[in-house]
C-alpha cells in the first residue's frame, strides 16, 4: 500500500515539476509579448501543487515517515509547502500588478522560485 502510494507520489511529483517549469516558460514568453493576463493556467498550476502536498501528507501519515531521515521527514515537506505558498503569492501578486506584462512577470518570478523549491525538495528526497 505505502509502496504504491509512494510510486504515484513520485511520478506525480516529477509531473508537477514539469508543469511548474512549463508555467515559468509560458509566463516569461507572455510577459515579453505583453499578452493580456489570464489567471487560468497559473491557478491550475497552484492547484496541482496543493493537491500534490495533500497527497504527500496522506503518504506521510500512512507510511509513518516521521521516523525517516530528517531530509525526508522534515526538509522535503517544508520545501514543498513553501512551493505551494509561492504559488499562492504568484497569483495574488499577478492579480494586483499594474498591467499585463507586470502580471506575467509576477508569475514568472514566483513560479520560478517555486520551481527552485520543488527541485530542491525532490533533490533532498532522492538523496535519502
Ligand atoms: C509540491 C509538492 C510535492 C512534490 C512535487 C513532491 C515530490 C516528490 C518526489 C518526486 C518524490 C520522490 C523522490 C525520489 O525518490 O526521487 C517524493 C517523495 C516523497 N514525498 Fe513528496 N512531494 C511533494 C510534497 C510532499 C509533502 C508535503 C510530503 C509530506 C508531508 C511528502 C512526502 C514524501 C515522502 C514521504 C516521500 C518518500 C516516498 C518513498 O518512500 O519513496 N511530499 N516527493
């Protein structure tokens, strides 16, 4: 059961990373072309990040990972919760930004930071 959940979490985790990377590229190109800001895709990315954290919490509880190595038991979850927070900041800042390019720039910046957190989180989990 735990192994199956862990497999699903791993592959969805890699997919989440690719999605956040896609969002950074998407927002960067739209900022440069000053395309009208729409929050659909950035919000989907934020939702996927949040769902993956919920999945992680379920896996953590079912598998009793609090006894695992600290990198997995504490550092991985903290980095990933941080990534979700950055996703929320991204859409909030984009909504309040003055102009379309500024909105896409906010998404580029904060999804870029979320991408770094997700990459670091995957790195520490796979180092264990
Ligand atoms: C954006 C959120 C998250 C992403 C993208 C993510 C991604 C991943 C990935 C890719 C792995 C496999 C690493 C590897 O072995 O190469 C992993 C492992 C793991 N994650 Fe997450 N994770 C997220 C959030 C969380 C949270 C919030 C928790 C716990 C509260 C958690 C608990 C775990 C655990 C326990 C494992 C080890 C599973 C095993 O035994 O292989 N994850 N995660």
